[in-house]
C-alpha cells in the first residue's frame, strides 16, 4: 500500500510540474550571468546561480542547498530543466541525510534558447504551515557555439 501511495504522490508531482512548464515556466527571455543566490523566504532551499549562460553542448550546472526538511520517505529535490527533462534526488533513499545538504545538478540542452529551470524541495511534511513544494526559479540561456576560424 505504501508503494502505491508513493507512486500516486510522484505521479501527482509530475503532473504539477508539467502544468507549470506548459503554463509559462518554459522558455523565457535572455538573461545575463549573475553570482547572486536565489533563496526562498522559508530559507530551506537555495539554488545558484540564478542566471547563467552556456554554449550549446556544454552543461548547465546548478548548486542546490537544502537547509531544512522533515525527513520522510517522499521528500526529494526535483529539477524541471524547462525543456521537458526532470532530475530527481530523494533525500531519504537509504537513510535521511542531515542538513545542510549540497547537491549539484547538471544538464546539457539540445537547443539554443533561454530556459527557466525550476528547483523544488517537495514531499510530505516539509514543515508545519509550509506548502507541499518550495521552489526556486532560475534562468539558463543556451548560446550558439562560436565558429572557429580556419587558417
């Protein structure tokens, strides 16, 4: 029964993230590189850099920090990269990790454009009064490769 509940919970989250992607978290306008950190008000999740530029074929990299969470089987960090790709990291796979937790997520985009990855700390019982998911939105601009002059 617990496996069915876990499966239904994960399925509902995927539907929720898909709705976000189709309702405007997909491509956005170009953004410049910045070293600031985007932090949610609850201070349990941060992701950096909030804006970055990468060349097509090179990985975009997000440094994710989780400062607090209620350890449950269903608590995880999800990254919806803005191009339909989803990265998931369960915080309590074999054993619950003790905060602060640092994760590095990387992704190689297949098309030039600007994307809005969404990093979410989600799960049952994040904390009393907090929403089911705490999210940070970022921007990644994928640039065309620079042509190499022929000698």
